[in-house]
C-alpha cells in the first residue's frame, strides 16, 4: 500500500510502498478515506525537539485524524462490522492502570498515540484496536457525517472537551486563538448557551471565520485590547470561562488579567517554551486553571456526536473549518498550506491515491 512515511530521523516525509498492516484478534482494519493534518504532524515533518521527544522510533506512519471504511475485523471484535464507516480515537490506552480501571481512560499513564508512537492513518490502510473505533451509524438512511466531517472528529473532540469542561449557560466566554480548534470551540460554546463569546487572534481571515461561528466579538489583539472589547459588549465584570487554545504566553496572561473573580480557564494550547505568568492574580482572583489533553473516552465522543447530528447549524459551522481537501500525493502542498496559517483545517484525500 501507499503510505506517507517518516523514514529517517530527520526533516521530511516521503510516500513509499509498504506492506498492508495485519489484523490481530482485537483489531480493526480501516481503508482510510480522509485524514486531517494536525499541528503534531507539522512537528513530525520538521523533526524538531517536540517530535523527537514524542516519537519512540523511526520509521513510522504519521496521521491520527481520520475517517474510513472497515475492511477486516479480528476474531474477537464485537459491535464493529465490515463496511462500517468510522472515525478513530487516537489514544491507545493500557486498560489496567489506576485511571483506566477507574473509567478515566483519557488519563492513562501508558497512552500511546496513533501516528506518533505507532503507525497512523496517512496511508491507504490503518489498523487500530476495536475500542478505538467510533462507528458512524446512519440516521434513517441519511449520512449526516461526511468523510470530511468524520476526519475531524478527533480535533472536534479536543474542542468539545475544552469547551464543556465548565458550565457555559449564560456565561461570558473568552477564547484565545482562532485556528481550527478555536473556531470549533466558539461554535460549541454558542451551541451550549454562552452569553457573550469573544475570540482573539492576529490574522484577519481567522477572525472573519470566527464571526461566522457565532462569536460576538472578534479581537485583533495587535490593535485592540480585550478590556476595551468588554466595555463595548456592556460587560460589567470579567469573563467567566476562558478557553486558551493558542499556547502563547501573552495570550494566557491577557486572559488571566481579564477573568472575573472565580473564573475558570481550560488550557489546550501547548506552549513552545516555558514562561512565567502572574500567579498573584491567579491566587487573589481565585482562578481555576485546568489542563486539557485529548478527549474524555468516550463521553466526549457521545457529546459531540449528539451535537453534530441534532444541530445542522453546529454541523455546518464545524465543517466550515475545513477549507482545503487535497489529494494525498500533494501532501507537501497540504503541509505548506497548514504551516502557513493562511487557511483553516487541511484534509488529505486518500480514497483515490
């Protein structure tokens, strides 16, 4: 089969021919149809310090956001059938550590990621454990989950986990970072009943997309302050909930400075380096800072599946974050577009390679 491969511990990727993966008794083999490019994949391409720290060994196949069709199942697989259309949960857990046994599988201490520590979905076929399969069942014959939407269930799960960590009904929400996940967070927050939603970025096209997500204020922080925006919205106090997606030190500190006393912050963005924040403000305003990693398995999946199936508006908003779908053989162009920050979510088409 064709696969986009990290063949050596150095910068670059290449499409090569490798044997199709084999199915174990608890495994499911999937013909990949669409696969999204994630920030992690950009690190792997560059083979920077982050990639070297995350990845166990080379060679391997990247890619962990995907949608496809089941072509083979192991002898012990239940509830998954050949022909099913599925998305994959990217975190493979041990099932025996304390957190796994307590039902907190997203906190597994031995998590191994598809496309990072094991072969992923930038290929014609990928094999994953049956417990990592999310089957998209038709609703009365209507296929509401398109291949492109199915391919971004993984990042949508990140957005849903981040956004719904704290109650949102009637609350004022600040989002820092209007990339694809930040945009999804905005759409989910609007769906979940937030009062005012403000989002920050420095790229005009991203802020324009954010307006279409139902946000009340799109703040270019290069020329407008969050505090002035609060005043323009008629807010008397700071934001109740913060969603930090950017990973930027200045964005987190700006968020902290504009939170209401007792405010709660979900932090998904990964910083490129360590930095200081004003802990006095955190303490004296009694703020909660909550780290977010991946998706709650599988409550987040249930929540996002229910939301996109029952709300056409939310479904369309989430899908609109996908701005470009390129053939897999044009992966270099797709990576360049993703790296430029001048587009939304980039998806590779593996169906006709």
